[in-house]
């Protein structure tokens, strides 16, 4: 069995019981450069110079690097892993060699205009990725083999993500959240995610599954035509008790006044109103700041997850993680079969091969497991903050997928 995974900023490979982890050379170099640049400007915050610049002409401050590994996959030959990443305002996809000690990396694509939020590869070296074009929408992209050139093959006011190759090697599956907006075109919320199929022969996009009660994400088809995905609650209720909301109005007014005074003092005195001060939680994509994953809250699969709270809630489970137990790994119903639940508390999963048979590999944030329908799960790897696992899909026909579009 062989698969790739991301543990915080580290990327790793599991092969037949052995686990290796390595740093992203790009993220490491980016952070070192940012710290070195910050230190070179330290003189501006010392002594008389600090007083002269205290009116706001120079912000000083420590270099902040927010980085995340957004997706991982094995390469076609199994000798490299591919990873998609974001670092501050840049994003890209790189490959890392596994057969040398230096773990040489190769650039595939990078950009300061869009974010690459996933990567998937098949046995012919063809690639798929999610390309986020603005704050709320994203597209599915098909890459030209052995090249960083890509074409976006979906569009519209939606968040399209998690593309995968079907068992035939060319049809694509993906999930999509519709974007809900108000009368002024302002974003309000995402609709529950639905699963779609894209046929490259006809360029038709057809729905596979939708349910207003659930969001279905990360569709993957095995060699026998079984379709698996993660099922999670479709909407998070935000409505409160109207009477309680009215009673809290005076409290919120006082909080607003206190916040204004605190901001005023910080602006003109350069210090907090009280010593110490709280830390603002990082809520961005499970990202890490300066190499340390935030243990408070993180956006995971488009949901804000309270990591500490979920850990306490799940601790009665063996080898528990911080993903809500309502997030289920399921096999979808077909040909008279009922929908089957294979695991709970699932952040991500992939298909791998063990003894010639397909096996599902998934992560609950703190551990990676393998599981087959009707069998008990098997723990493979202990992790700190694992949100992504990835394998390699079966190859398609000789005609290149990129040529269809």
C-alpha cells in the first residue's frame, strides 16, 4: 500500500508500513526569506529611529507567513509526490522526488492571481486541480501532461472542487457548492454541495447526487464502479433565540464602545489598553502561521471547526481526532444497494491498493486509517494536523484528456 499525506506543513509518503516525512522546500525557503528580510529592517525599530518612525510610517512587526498544503497526490510513476500549496499571496503545485536524499523539488505551476486548492494525478501523468479564482468561487482545471498549462473546464457562480478521475480514466467527478447571494449580489452562504459528472466527449455536466439536508464532497470511484464520498450536514443553523438577542443588545453596545476605546488607545499610544492581550484565532483553511498549526479554530472543507471542542467531544472514541463525527465516509447507493457508512469523523480520503485489492485510506486529523466495507479499520499513521491524503488514479485511454477540451 502506498499513498501521500500532508501533516501540517510537512508532506509525507506511506509505503508498505514505512512512513517518511519531508518539508516543503518552497515553503521553507519562503519563510526563511521573509524572516531574513524582517531582520534586515530591525534597525528601524531601535532607539531614536523608533521614536521618529512611531507615527506610522513604518509598521515594523515580525514577518508573518501563513502557509498550507492544500492537496497531495502520488505521481504516475510512484517515485514522486505532488502537492498543492498556498503561502501568503502565492500558490502553486510542485513535485517532490522520493528516490534521493535531497528530496529534489520541481516546479509545475505557480501564481499570485489564483490559488491551487487540490491536485489529482492518474497513471498517465494527467493532472486535475481546483483553481480558486476569487474569495467565493473556484473552477476545475485540466492540465496538459508534463506541463503547467491548464484549462478551466467548469464555470459559473459556484465553488467547484475535489476533481477526480472516474474508473474509465477520462470522465471526471467533482463536487460543487452553489453561491447564495442577496439582492445586492453580496455573498450570503453556500448551498449544500452536490456531486457532478463531466463527460469530456460531450462536455456535458450532469448531476449525480444532491440532497438539501447534506453536502456530499470529494467523490471518488473505484475500479468496480462504486462511488465514495464524504457526507456532512448541508447547512449550519445560525439563527438564535429572538428574546435572547434583544436582551443582549445592551451588552453588545458596551462591547462595541470598549472595542472602539481599545482601538483608539492602540492607534495613538502604540500599545494595547491592557497588558498581555488575547490572540486572534487563525480561521484560514487549516493554514499554519510560522509553521505552527492553529489549535483553536480552522476552516476545513468549508466549515469552521473548533478543534479543541471537537477533540473533547470525540475523546471517548479510540484513536479519536478533531473532525466532527457527523462527517461520514460513505459508499453511495446503486443497483439496489443501500448507502453504506464506512467511517465517521473524516476530513479526507483516497483509494489505495493492498494485496491487489482496493482499500480506502482516510484521516480524522490526528490519525490515518485504512478500511474496507464490512471490516474493521486499521490505523496506519499517527499525525498532528493531517487534513489531506492522496493516491493515484487509474490511467485512461491513449488520447490525452487535455485534448478533449
